[in-house]
C-alpha cells in the first residue's frame, strides 16, 4: 500500500509537530532538572522584584555585555553618565547620573563572578529603599540560548513625597525591562 502525496505531507507535518513538542518538553524537563522550579532557581525565591529575559544568543556572548559595569549608560535611557572606581570586580563603586544630572544613585559592587556569570550590587544612595541589593546572572540554556536574570531585595521602602512604593516598583520594573532588552540586543 502506498501513501498519496497529500497523506505523506500530512504525516510529515504530524511528525514535525510531534518532534517540536518533544523538543520543547525535553528542554523544559532539562531546565527544571538543572535549574529547579522557582524561576529556574537563578535568583533568590524571596526577591521583591524579578525580571528575566530569554536571549537567542550564547551565555558567553550575553555575559560579555552584562559584565561591563561601565556600559550601563549605553543600555539605559535613564543613565546619562557614570563613574566607576575599582574596575569590574567586587569592591568597585559605581555612581550613575541621570541624563540631566539632577539625580544619581551610588552602587557598591559586592560580588562579581565571571565563572558564574553573575554580579551583585548594593544601592547605597539615591533610591527610597533601605538595604537594596540587586543581582544580575546570565544562565546558559544551551543550544545558543541564555537567560538574563535580574532580581532585587530591599528591607523597606522609605515613604517620601516624590514617589509611592507602587510607583517605585513600576519604575524599577520598566527600567530593568529596558536595560535587559538593550543588553540582549547588544550581545553578539
């Protein structure tokens, strides 16, 4: 018994769709096994703010962009300029200025690890929060894919006349969305 051309095409489509589903399922199983369920365990499960971005580029290519602590102004419209003392390492101090120079925030780089493709920084001035620590990590997903993960924790929001807690979280969310999207696009 021979199949018609239409039946062969239909069978090929069915097989291709099943293979796609199997590949997606396999990727999800591998990701869960390697990274865990909670945001792939790439960040602290108690984080107050979390942003992830899947990138169709290798983790090494993305990390090359993310690790450049001086290039922040290139990836964020909210930062006009910055100073960095101490280079790309723990102990460095970065001060980011708004484009009109009317505001700034000062950060202490508290951890920097090229092997783990991650760094953490404490914002010590410039935000209405107490003990804010932000983290970046680039996770290798294989098959020339990676994920940028940014998360943040802070002890408390400090009430002030300029911004509510909800406005601050919205501001941070949109800022990090822009930042991670631009860094992903810059990776080569």
